[in-house]
């Protein structure tokens, strides 16, 4: 496969991906942010099954939408001369990890499996430019993730919180984020409502105040 065809495959993948917990409308919003901001270091907390039709033609499993999408974005950014890596953290070890590590995207990926995000020592690693928080949907989980990694946020950090709403367990995500904002007033948070044919979805977006 030529590079031109592979790039097209990557772009088509982002255009058509609609599986997993991260709905298409949310993915498009995140893709726009990432490709505009051009982050070098992307961190995500919360990863599950890692197989997909992109690496597995038999489509034996679908999941970890964000991981697959971020790796494709990371590759496309490298074509623009923006080098960097995706760090993924989850207490579970997802299936198919070897498939991704052995793929064209493996060199961009730094997974941490078998430990919680609070056990990951970020000392010596690059500043975090983009942080996708989708781990434990609890007050302690969200507040803990934000607080633990805050010393390593870059000046241009953008944080996206999955399920930031008053529905189901989203209210706990929202409460953890608001507590972080209360104790760190240099940041601000905004709820982003997004709608498609499947319904209304929410993301939270945290940035440094101007």
C-alpha cells in the first residue's frame, strides 16, 4: 500500500468510526481540536478492548474508540512535522495490544496497563498538551486524574472529560471536575452539548484562563 493510500485509509477511518463509547459526534469535535491544536503529547485514561476492523480484518471485536482515533490523529500530525506520542492508561490489559504495537502506529504509542492512572509516575516524561479523561466515572476518579497530572500540564493544555453531564454517572464526572476548578481557579470548564441521530451527548472541556 502506498503512503497516499494509507493516509486516505486513515482519514476514512476517522470519518466512518462510530463504534464504542465515544460517539461519532464527540469524536468529530475532538478531532477538530486535536488537528487544530497539534499537540505533541496526548494522554488518555480509560482504555478497554483494543481490537478493531482497522487492525483486525475479521472484526472480532470493536472498542477503545479513542485509542484508535488518537493514534490515527497522531500519525496524521507526524506527516505535518508534529512529532509526539499517545500515552494510554488503564487498570485492564486490553486484548489485541500486540496488534497495535506491531502496526504502523506502534512507534507513537506508550501504553500503561495493569495499573491505575494514579500509579503512573510522569516524572521525566514530556508536558501533556491534550488530556482525554475517560477512566473511572466517579468523583474520586476524575478529581484524582486531574490533580495527579496537573503538574505536568503544558501551557496550552486542553482537557476533555467524557460523560460530563447531570445524567447517569456523568454527574460524578462533573462534580470531580468542578472540585478541581474550585481548587485551581486558573482553569475554567465548559460543558459541550453535541447532538446526532442517536441523541444528545456531552463533553466537558477544561482550559487555562486567558
